[in-house]
C-alpha cells in the first residue's frame, strides 16, 4: 500500500465547555465506534499481543460513557464553532478523550506503590473463549509501521495517531495529551517525529480491530492440560507451595527454597508418584512423533528421592540453584504433573529431564552430594519430528552429550567446514556411539566456541523417514538446519551449510528453533572472476519474535560466505515475505572495486544511491565503485511494490 501524508485539521478547543449528557456521549460512541476502537488499538502497547489488544480496545471504548447522567469533567473537549462533522460534536470529543486516557493508562507498568487502575487489568468484558481474534494482515508497509510504533512510548504513539488518524495539528495534540494526563506532550511529539509520517497506513485493515479473523488455540494442549490448569489456578489462588522439611545436604527437597504454604494441588503436581511415565513401545504405534511419546529412560527413574528434589527445585529454586531459560521461556512451576523423560547419571551429575507440554526442564545435581544444583528451561511447544529428536543431557569441557528420541536409528557428527560440495559423504563425519537408552557419547560442541571459526560440528540423526541435520546453539534442544525456498524448506545437506556454518555463531543462545538457508540468486562476477551465490539465512525462534536474517555473499573459490547485510524481526526471507535485496562492495582479481547487489528472482529493477550511482533492470546489479564507498539500495518487484535492501 502506498502511504499518503494527510494535512492536519484543527482540533477542538480543550477549554471547559458545556456539560455532556450520557445520551449525547452514547450517540457519538455508537456512530464513531470503529474509529474509537481503532484509536485505542493503536495506542495500546503491542506487548499485549494482538488478541488481548483487540479485546482491551473494545473494552476501553465501551467504558467511555459518563458514569452519571451528565459529565462535568473539566477536561471535556467541546467543539469549535467553525468545526464540522465529528469535530463539532462535544460528545465525540468527550468519549475520544476518555478512550485515549484509559489507553495510555493501560500502557503504564504495574507497581507496588499504588493500586492498579482498571485499564491496566485484563478486561472483564468482552471475553472470547476458545478462539483467538486478530485483525487481518496487511502488507510489508503496515508491518514495518507497526514495528516502528511498538518502539515508541505510549504518549508518542498517541501523538502519532492523533496526528494521522484524527488529523490534529501539533498545538491541538499537545492540548489533548495534556487533558489526558500526560505531563510532557512536547517530548511525545518529538519522539513521534522520529517515524516517517505514513498516516494513510493507519486506515489499513492491519489496524482495524472491528474486522477480525478467528483462529483456535492449541486444541491438543488445551485438552491435555485442562485439569492441570485448574489445579494451578487453585494453587495461585491460595498463594501456596509445597510444605517440606528443610535440611542439610540433599534433604527431601534438596536445593529448593523453603516452602510457603501447604497446598494440595501444588503437592499433587510435585508428587513423584504422579509423574507421567510413557510405556517404552508407545511411540511405535502412535501417529505422533513428539516428546509426548518419549518413554521414561535412565537408571534412576525409580529414585523417588531424586525425582522429588527435581520437582521441588523446579517449583521454588533456592539461592544455590543456577537457573537459566532461553528467551521467551517461562521458568515457573509446572501446571500439573509433568512427563518424565530421563533420570540417570551423566558424567559427574545426576540428571532429570521433565516435559510439561510447553517446556523441557533439565535438573542436574552433583553426584558427590555437594550443595547447589542447575535448572535449565527451553520451549518446545509444537515440536514434532526433527525438532523432537534430541535433548541435551549435559555439557562439560566444551563437549555436549544428547539423549536421542527412541525412533532415531543412527547418530553422526559432521564438521560442516569439511563438508564442502563435491566432498565425499565421509568427509568430516564420524559415527556417534549411543547407549541402549539413547545417550550419545560426548563430542565437541560449537555452542561455546570462541576465537577463529575453524570447525563447526553438526549432529545428523537418521530415522526411518530420512536424515535430519541439527546443530547445538546453546539450547536444550538442537536447532534444525534446513534449506530451500522460505515457503517450502527441506532437510539440508552438510554441503549446503559448509560455507555458512560460521555465521551460526550470531544466533547462539537466542532460543532458535530452526535456521533455513536459501540461495536466492547467482551472479556472474565482473572481470571474468567467476560466479557468486547470494544466500539468505533466517533463524526462527520458538517464541516467534527475535527472528534474525543474514544475507550472505559466497564468491567462487572462497571457502566461506561473507555477511553482506543483516536484520532482526523482519519478514524478509520468510514464508510471509520471501523477497530479499542486499549488496556488497567487492574487489575483483584485477584490483577494481564494484558494488554488487542481488534481489530475489521477482525483483524487476535495482537502483544504487549515495556513494554509488547506478541502476539495472532485473535482479542483478554490478556497478564500478570506489573503495570504502557507502551506498543505499532500492528495488522494485515485478508487481510494482518497492523493496529496500537489508543493511
């Protein structure tokens, strides 16, 4: 969508005017309801999520009527005598102010210094059970604007929306924000100036909470955990936790913190006798290949004292417990009795692996009985097939050891840097031994590798449906490596990832679920220097946000690709937006410098601006340049839409 700047209209005079009765306010609310709900939706913090923003926007708008028959609020905004339409309606000015004020209140953080305002709490009405509602998706421009608005403070978002949606001049925006309770409207306007004035996009369906799509939540998890959720709600209602006996060393609760209250529901969730134990052969007859069909394995699955300590530490880790969680992973107590995946001795520790449907929890304590324990969490919601093939059991001395799924037939360690195209299948590969329980031998992990990138080990796991390539990025589960177009990724070969492996260091410890490599262009190099491949790697996370995209340039004869551009939290190179454009300053064998750029195959033209001037029809650009030149890239797709270069 092409955005258009809209000339601001004068705002109503914010000085006190005539009293607004409830019938007048109700008439204005009913007539302009879609506009008021859209205003509230745009001002509310995006961190609420689209479903809750929709419901909260409707709730705030519906609560905007005066409490009595009339309103004597001194901050009511009466209309100017010369205004027309809704600007001449004191009732509309009043309900708009009420909606804006409560939307700003909803964005303020809760503190212990004051009681929360009603707008800061989840709305009582309207409520939708069993469905998730969200506006229709817009285009790349709307997504970019939404991301920019999310980086603003609530007053700055309000200033931007009042300018663009309500068409108010800056002086009137100041008065409206002041009437809504903001102390420094000038700062809000100054912050809003940092965003390009694409006000026409505010009318997009992307920001229309009255035209909605409906999708179901996770139905399987809802069915499996309904009883557990009720038990957890009861536990929260009485603010309880397990009542145990504190002691020295590995007592009944080990390194757990002291209990706070007796609670039957919490005790049931943390009772070793109620752990879910899947039969050893369940996966062979199940249609599912996920963690829910992993059997309980290990030599200590019958050690109730160890399992009790693991569950108690999960519920309330003490000061001596080292707790870690991948980004976006909650670390609270399980909502109900979790599933036991493993309990046994690994190197110098006793390790317990548990699964609650959303997370994998790894508990580890020293075998010598010394104080302290480790508790690690990682999200695995929706993991199936290759994403549920292995879990980290332990790390020591730069090595990692995995527990593999029962359906995994063979495991191989492969150094990606030795697996270039044309090399034999055995290059850089070694068979990895496993115990009868599926525990692998330790091997060197790239998760904590520092200094120059000389090797990058990946784990190949083979089952009856094929071979999956994964790598350790510092999580409890390895990240899956795929290749191909963003809409249809497939299992990658080691040769595909050989020139790109070292770039994986940029996404370690980010909660990455899978990384896809896509060769989106192939370019002949100037001065008869051969050819180069343009590749895009996209790392998607378990939580959805935090996506990282790298555009890489791999020239013929070079062992590794060079990172030409990178971006975070963008749709480029993904299933929703497969378009990508990037450039690099390159020196040919004759010593001449060129700006090389390439876009995905549907790029119709590319233009370089700034320190380099040049253009081309098609998706490949090569222009002579000076060493150190700085250039910008702009492209046009075949359907006429613009595309910017990754930076």
